[in-house]
C-alpha cells in the first residue's frame, strides 16, 4: 500500500512538472495591477534592457532571476550563471524562472531602456515601463 502511494505521488509530481514546463511561464500585468496584487516593491535592482535581451540568447526557453546579497543574478535554463559573470550558485538556492518569450514581450510592451528585478513582500517581479511580470515558477523544485 505504501509503495503504491509513493509511486502515485512520484508519478503525479512528474506529470505536474511536465505540465508546468510544457507551457509558457509568467504573466504580464499592468504595473498598477501588480502593485495592487503583490504589494509595494521592497528592493529592486536595475539592468539595462538591451543587456537583458542579449542574455536571452544564451538560454533556451527559460531564464532565471534572483537577488543574492543585493546583487542581481541571472541564470540560463541549466542554472549556469549568465550575469554578473563568474559566480558559484548552490543547487539549493531558489531562483524564479519565466519563459524567455514572456520576458521579451514584457520588454517590448514596456519599451523602457531599464528593466527592474524587484523583491516584493512574497514574490519576485520583473518590471519594464508600465508593465510587470510575475507568476514565475521556483527552481528548485521545478526546474526546466
């Protein structure tokens, strides 16, 4: 009975992971709506939008963000550091990831030369102009 329950749980987790990763990850909100839903920005780090766009060419499908010791860290879909450069990241450090296509949509819609990775009360968001990206996934436990 316990083996069957464990097998079902593992199978469910694998199906859930495949479902999450088979679709577009992240949702764009107006900045006003994001402020209402996710609260005020507690801390943010700026990155040049052209630099961020160039980083997307070094990953496939997904890109990951976190602010570590006050510094922005960007990873590719294999958890290799894209920005700021040589740095070691623990495999247990949780990063938020989104689809590259959604991030590029955000920067196109926002049209601002700067993009901000933001820490809010319970979430990490990405803002460009009047638009904010959220509903990203945690890696781990679900990594692309």
